[in-house]
């Protein structure tokens, strides 16, 4: 049976190098499940695969979008399913790797068919958010969709605002479109999670941020600063430097905030992934054990 192997884990855990080794072992391209590596011009801050790595293994969903482009987990699901249909004609197994929780869930579990938001509605809503902040949207959600109001993280402005966009466009509650039913896939899915001890992971994250600064992250952030209002740049590593550019804090404080926010994001990722009992966990150094596990599950 055709098989999609999903290699996932928190930021900084070591997915990239292991994914290259597994892809070579499998004879597979790599499908990136990283919502920011999709965008051009964010190579350093997203730790995107290098030119050499992309020459070593074909990568999909890396550097394909412009910074103003809108993209969603739903669109990712559609694009991955279409690509898998083509790739499975010549491959028995395909490797997908990344840490974007919603993107991975969209492929492994399926995402509800929520309508696309019209650009005019999106622009109007975001202009309101810029002027008034999140509070009016939270109140609007409470009135229009009390069910989703009880479920959603009310501090996550992107999710609150998206729900309001759908409510305004359709005249229906956002929760109306959320069935939470897992979709059947025409291929087998094997999920492999990578994990490290917390202190080890945090140390790696801190070192990686220092390396990004050395590699030119500040200069990269300056180049994309004119696009800072777009959602693609509401991203750890860039938003902290944008505040530095705006004079809100010095560079050393911005770097420390990038490290802290990266560690916070890693914790959120692990909390999300640990809820999925279908993931088998390994240390990144357990390459042979991971291969054996994949082989055992393919039988």
C-alpha cells in the first residue's frame, strides 16, 4: 500500500538533517509542512533548506509564495493531496516533514471545507483590527458564534479574526463549518515524532538563533520590513526585529526575545503533537530505530 511518512517535531529538534537521510533511504522527495518556508525571501529566519540540500533531495512547498500571498492549511491539504496522487505513480513511499501543527493535521486528519474569504472582507477586517484591536472581535464572536467562542483561544487573534471573516462572509457561525470528522485517505500514514530533553532542545534553539544572526537574519529582516503588515511576517524571528527597527528595544533584547518566543513555540508544538496517540516518538539520533519502525509499520 502507498505510504506517507510524516516526520514531525518542535522547532530546533533536528528534523532537517534526518529528513534528508530518510528521503535518501526511501528514494523519496520531501514535502515541507512548514507554513513559513513556503514564502520566498525568508530563508534564514525559517531555517529553510539550503540550495545544497535542495540539490541533494527534491523539495516541494519551499519558497513558492510571495510575501503578500494568502495561504491556508486548507489550501495546503488540497495541494498535498493533488501532489501525492502524482508522486505515488512512481513512489511507494513519500516523506513529509515539518512542524506546522495545522498543516500536518490538515493532511493526516483532514480539514473541514471552510469557505475561502473574499479579499475585500479580509482587508476590511484587518483594517478594523489595526485601528481597534482584538477586543471588538472577541465580543462579535461571542454574539455570532457562542459555541466557537467557548472553544477558541481568545488570545489567538488570527483564529478569532478568521472566525469573524467566515461569519461575516457567510452569515453563518464559523462552528457550522467545523465537523471535526477525520477524513479517509487513499494511502497509509506513518507518523514519526522527534523529541529531546527540554534543556537540550532549548540549548539547541538558543544556538540556532545565534547562528541565524551570524548568517544575516537582521539584514534579511530589513529587506522584508516593507511587507511587515502581511501575515507571512507575523513570525518569530521577524516581528521581534521589526520592533527593534521601530526603536522599541535594542538589538540584544530583540535577540533574547526571539530565543524566548522560539522556546514558547516549541512548547506549544509539543503540547499539540502529544495529543495525537498515533505518533511514535524517537530521539533524532535513533535513525536506525526509526527506519525499523517504518519498515514494521509498512508490513
